C-alpha cells in the first residue's frame, strides 16, 4: 500500500524545540508496519537517539505509534481504525512529540491517517413502514431514513437507488452540512383496491473502490383518504443550552399542524437522527413536540447538535424540520499539566538558559476559558519560557549557588481566563549539585600561640581551623605547612601540623634565650578538583621559664689567682667594700635578682644589699677583727622555683700588705698545682728513670726563676679585672646588670713571658690580687703619684 511522507522543518523561538515532521499513512496497517525513518527525516544519528533516550510523548492514553531507537524508525504499534479514532472528523491525525535528553530537545510529529473503504453504508433500521392514503396526490413526499457510511471522502456515501419505481421515485437533496436528505415522491396515484401492500428496496452506495452498499426494505400500506399532511411552523428551529445542564432540561418545543379533522389530524412527533447519538442525548414528546435532555452534554465533545424531528398524522402523512442546538461552554475543565521531561539534579555552575524541565499544558475549554497562563514562584533563579503553543520550558535565569540554596521546590501554576478561573499546579524538586567554587576560610585572619620553653618535642601547641562552604569532598580541608625558614633553619624543624585536624605540634624543645618568637604560614587546601586554598600567618610566642641561674660578673672567680678586697681598719660604718654584679639571661621576674650573705667569717662585720649586691660594713672595724675575711654571697632570681649562684668574696682587713701576705699565701691553688706536679713526676719516673733528675732540676730552676722575678716589677700583659667607678650607684633599682662605664689599668714587666704578677686600677677601691707563685707583696697606694714620683721604688704596685 502506498505511503506518503511529508516533511516540514521550522526554526522555533526556543532552542529546545528543533523541528516538525509529518507523515501520512492509511488506516488498518498491520502491527509493525513502517511509518517513517524519523532519524533521517530529522537529521538525527541513531547513536544520538540512543544516547538521548529518545521516546514518544503523547497526551493520549493509547499509543498507536512506537519508536525503534536501534533503527531510528517509527512503526505501527496497534492497528489504527480511522473511524474509531476520528469518526467523521477530517483530516484525522495523530500528534505526538519525540523527546531527547542530554541536552533536552523535542520534535513535533504528525501522522495523518487516510481513509480506506472498509465500511459499507448501513441503515439503522432494516425495514421502514409507511401508511399512505390512496388519495395521496402525485408529488407527495415521504422522508426516508438516511444511510450511514463511517468512511469519509470518496469512500463516503455517494448515491441512493429505489426499486421498483412503479409508483414512487427517489429524490435526494444535498444539505449545507454535507449530508443527504432522502425523500420518496409519489409519481403515480395509489389504488388500495389494486394493491394494498407495496414493498420497495432502498439501496445506499458509496464511492469507494471496490464499491460497497447497504439496503433497507420499505413496506407501504395503502390507506383510505387522508389528503392533508402535517406542516411545521418553521423548517429550522434554533436553541442554546449550557453544557452540563441537568437531565430533563427543556431545550425547545417544535410545533406542527394538520388541516384534517378527526384521527387524521392527530400528530405524532419523533426524532429521525441516526448519527451522533442524538437519540441518546435528546428526546421529543410524541404529543406536544417538547425536546428535552436525557443524557449528558459536553461542549468539549460536541459544540452543537442537529436534531431532525418528524411530524406524522394518523393517515401516514408527514412533515420534517431541523432543530439546531448550540452548546454554551462553561469553564469546567482545569488546565492539565504534563511533565514531558525533567532533570532532578543540576550543577551549580550550569549556564544561563539551561533547560531543566519541559512541560505540556492543555485546557479542554474554549475561548477565554481555554486560554492558559503559567507562572512559577518568585525569588528563585528560574523562569518559565513558552516554547510553542501550550509547551513550556523551565530554564535557569541567573547563576546558581549551592551554598545559598542546595534544593529548590519549584511550583508551576497554570490558570485559565475563565470566570471563575480554574488552575492546576505541580511541584518540582530540583537538587543543586556542588562544584568546588569556595576556598577554605580560616576562623581568624592571623593566629598567635604561646608555648613555654623547654617543652617536650611533639607537644600540641595550638589548633588552626578553616571551614569550606562547599559540600562533601570539596569541603574536606587539609592543612599544609608552607615552606619558610626561621633564622636560616626550615620551619619544619620547629613545628609540624596535622593535615586533618590542623593541630600544630612542636618538633623540638624551644629555648627562650635563643629564640623568643617566630612566625610561619599555614595553607588550608580543600579536596576539590582543581583544589582551592587559602593561608594564614601563625605567630608562636616562646614563654620564658626559669631555667638559667644567675651569672656573676664581678668579682671574677679565677682558678689561678685570688682577688681580695682591702678594708682599712679605720673604715667607718657603711664603708663600701665592693659590689657583687650578676645577670640572669632569663626575662621578667625570672631575671629579678636578690643578694644575701650566706656565710661570713664575721657576720657582724659585713652586710649585703639585697637589691644592689653592695657589701658594706655594719660596724666600726677594730684591731681585733681577723685580717682574712671570707664572705659567701648567694645570688637568687625570682623564678619559680628560684635558681641561685654563689660567689666567694675575700676581704683583707689591714692597713699594709705585709700583714696581708701571710694570711693569703696558702690557697687551694697551691695544693692543686702540687698535685699536678706530683702526677707529672710519677709519670716521668714511670717512663724513664733518668728524667726524674732532669725534671727535678727544671722545677727547682722554675721556682728560683719565679722568686727572682717577683722582686722586679715591669709592665706586663695581665688579665683585666673590671671594677666600679667611685661614684657607682644602682640606678632605677636595676639588679644584675652593668649599665656603667668601666676603667682599666694594667701593669707589665719588661718580659711578659716571665711575669705572673697581674694588677689593675679600679677607682678608689682597695683590691689585693695574690698569685700563689709570687712571693712578693703588691700594695696599691691611694695616690697615683707614688709610682710616678718614685720610679725606682722596688715593691709598690697598684692593684685591682
């Protein structure tokens, strides 16, 4: 059977609607028959149909056409009966859409169903009876029932034939609506006495190929004279009724009159329609011609009805009229919303005008009652665009941000323009999928943390924390220590950071005296692709701990010589003997120093200033006081627990050197020196016996040499011993610091290699230095002129 294909392609206003294609096929095609190659006709490849999950969308519940995605063709799914599908409507067509996804597209397809001559003309009745008076005049008309042919076009009813034609002829009138009005006209007088019963056959023939026909028997009974037929007051009646009117509603009343008298004037009304189920919807009162509703009327199914009413008298004479009933539409149908295709998830970086959902709208009402407007809720980044008539696309209107809204409940509401307006709505739930568009953000712009020195390596110092507004993997934050250095050492040698928790640990034990603070940068990086990051500066402050004892700067404790402070016996109360100077490398209260006298030869003679370390006499020096005074001064800091240092101060109470010499000639150094000498002697004797005599000679020679040199005084290179100026004072209460200028003087011998005598000058203080190897006495004079004026004076020396 021939198949016609008609293809139309049109460019529409919205990109999601790409074209339209139309096919024409005959009815009654077998299941699986080819309708058309939709892939070629729309220019779509088969793999696009498969990847886009191509499918057919139709508002009708019955699917007559199916799509074969593997071949890209449309096939007949069910046998199509044009008469059952469209009845008398022409043209008869199926309308549906081809939906594709990724991206969303749809195409409109129209399949027009052409008629074939598969229905013969039929009469509702197999026999029609007439009672006709023998006095009926030539030309009298008798209305015959029309035949019905469900086919259309050339296959529809074409002509009628009446046989035999001895007394009657057939007359067919073409109405304006396309139907045929069939009448039987008397062309020869009847004679009841000759023929009381007449049988005729009415044949209806269509124009199809092959030609088909249907017949009806006409039985005529010849009656006695009834020479007046009923006559309607109007040939056409019109009435209007509102759809959904209740049963029993009177639509109109038709009226006919008969000039005869008696039983021949009694008129009976009847409906002669055989199409459109008129008899199931309307009924006429046989006696008064009142037409009433007996069924439901729906404007959406039929907008008007034509009722053929027949008036018959007892003599068999008839007349006919038409009653045209127009239905008035009521707004009784809500708009129907159908989801054609939708996405449940959309990425937050989707481009503008991305199609999310396609919907179809249909309102069965007409006019303003069928005009539909759709809208969505406000303040959302979506808009509803009308693509074609009654088709809408929900598209993105602005940028999406999952961090502001991760889900949208979009309500699509469609309202008609009827009064009152009817509306329908559907709610779409749309999830916004996350993309990595937010970098981690630290809780603070910078961090400061404190740790006490001498900490245990690995101890937790501080925790930095950053948050990421993204979701799942994109919000997983890792912490990284950025490369930098502290005093030329990589910062990773000082601290480490936990990648997951941001806890900063100390790698080493810190020393406040070496480093007081340092800073570095921590980077927070998320797990997105590509990853985003931010950084923050962290400053670690080392807190001091009392881990350093005070250090005594003066008097200097030397292993080879003894420093003694001389106090004249004429010294008064409060006489400044010396000052103990100490410092503490700690800071704060850990460096606050205090001094006290721990031990003394005579505790009633001296005292130590607790804040400044000054040693003063607390009574008048007397002749009974021992020459050799040994003071033990302890210096304590203010830390918890406190740390201390002890210094030994030797004081000589004498007015001249000779009485001092005997007291300070026996020092521990002599014993240590002799022990060392014995060790070397024993070692020498063990190595070689003859070296004993040699070493003994050398030692005696050295002793003699040193004794001789002590009698001669020359300027020599000596160790420097600091002293305080005469006007020294502890300013601002500062303890343990040296904020003063020191003056030094040195004396040399002519041969520094042979001299062990050391001395210097310290203001107006009397200081005695005694080297155990020296056998002489050196005394400092009050005036510097003594040596200058007497250059040959043998043993006067100024000492520190």
